[in-house]
């Protein structure tokens, strides 16, 4: 890897050295045709404030985010009661793209009367975090992060800094996206076979146990201040978590930040991770 030019190094921010413990996680992935039935019922932990049709107009990524959190609860990592004061951070990739494609086509044909009023509340960047906040009965902050191809690493970076700004005892970091992206015709019909992925990480400030992942950010002395291509995606993150559940070897998943720092999910003793980063 090329050394960092001095002029670029001076423009890079100082590295963080904190750690965020990952208390638990849940994940889900489904094809486009499999998602529709999940809208018809809410999980048992859903707040009474959400009606039974709460997910009827929700974006597909919102539906999958709910399934990911439901699996985290089912695994017993955290209970619905203990996370009422948590905040919700959601990093979505191209949220609302399909709905907006259909909307634009209808607007051209029918004008404003053909456009659904549900498009803004259910298909905007904040929509997933807002929906999850209501369903979880959360009294903490909720925020949408990213929106593009780098949403996952941007969400992880936001989570790494989050507890310095907020006094929450914990936070959900939820990442969602399609792989591949849906390809639609002019009428909104999908022409390929996309799969929607969602991962929910239950975060707490401080270091986690050695057998659970933690989120770290440290300077890589040899890294240039440019983002690297082919960064880990949602499929890679799910694979990492699946290997942790099966006790298979995969102890680190890392993202190169434009600052020249490395953001990583790590498992193992803190001393080992510090030697690896040195």
C-alpha cells in the first residue's frame, strides 16, 4: 500500500481510539417476492402505538429492518423492555428508489393526483429509523445515515462517534440494502431477482466480551486518505456474524475510511487487536 503524502496526512482528522461493544445482533435477507407477507403482521414486541397496518405502505427495507431486530430479540441478546431508552441509527442504501421510479411514471401520466401521499413518510432517508422508533417504543434519538453505496461504513462510523454525543445506554445500528439493486421497467415491474439484506446491531458503550464483536477505529499509518474500492458490504457483514454464531474463524472485518483510519469489527482480546493495528 502506498505511503500517505505529507500534505494529505495533515488534512486527516485525528484518529479515534474508543471501542463500542456489540451486545448482540440479528439479520435477515429475502427476495423481493418473499417480503410482501411480512407486512401483514407485527412482531409481538411492537408498541401499541403502531396499528396492525403499520407496515402496509412501508419501504421493503423497513420491513426487513423489523425482521432483523426481531431476530436479535429472539436470540435473547437484549429484551424489548431494556432498550426503551435506546436510540436508533439506520444506514439504508438507495431507500425508496423503486417507489420513486413508480411515482415519477405515474406523475407523468396522471399528474399530482396519481402520486401517493405515503411516498415522503415511508420512503425517505429518515423513514426506517422513524418507523423502528415507533415500533420499539423508543424514547431515544432516531436518525437516518448514508443513503448511497457507502451507507454501511457511514453508519458504522456514525455509531462509533454516537455515544460521545448522546447519553443513551445503548443504540440500535441497523443497515439495509439490496444486492443486486432492483431493475424496474417503466411500470415498476422488477426485471431481475434482487435480495434485500438487513442487519441490526445492539450497541453499548465500552468494550464487549472477547467472544462478541466490538467496533473499533484506529489509524493505519500506511493508508492513504482515500476510500478503497470493494469495501465489505451487507452480505460480508452477515457472513461475519454467521461465522461468529458457528464459531468459525473470521475475527475481523474492516473498512478503510477516507481519513486514512481503519474502522473494524473485531473479536478476541483487546491486546491482540491492538497488536494487529500497530
